[in-house]
């Protein structure tokens, strides 16, 4: 009897766990830092020096240059991470921007 109960529990637990995983929405990625660059070549520099090139298809980022911002979107993982270092050796990556939140001017 005990073995039957354990087997029944395991049989039901598998599909329920799979259903719970597919129901979870992926969390949006956020980056915060100072926006630099100019037309179509913007990048965000995090406080620790990490640099991220931003792809903003539906956003005009020009008004946020030299402002501390938080961007929400997705990191582009298709790019070779070894190719992602700037002249100062900081790691960089591409980030597709969905939304922007402005926190004011960057501190110097």
C-alpha cells in the first residue's frame, strides 16, 4: 500500500512541476548606469565599469545622454563574449532596450 501511494505521488508530481515551470514568465533584465554615445551608437556604463551597447529600435535615447538611467530589455546572447571588450578591457555586450527610466544627471 505504501509503495502504491509513493508511486502515485511521484506520477502526479512530475507533470505538475513541468506545468509550474512553463507558467512562470521570464523576468525582465534591467541595467542601470550612465548613458553615453550619440545617434544610433549609445552605450550604458554601469557603476563597476561594465559597458553595454544599447539597441533601441523604438526608443529615442538622445535626451538621456549623460543621465543615469535604468533600461529594461534583453541581453543579446548570440554575440561572442570574447569579442566584447572595450579599449579599457571592460566587458561589454549588446542589450535590446524595451523601456527607459531616468534618474537624473550622471555623477562625475
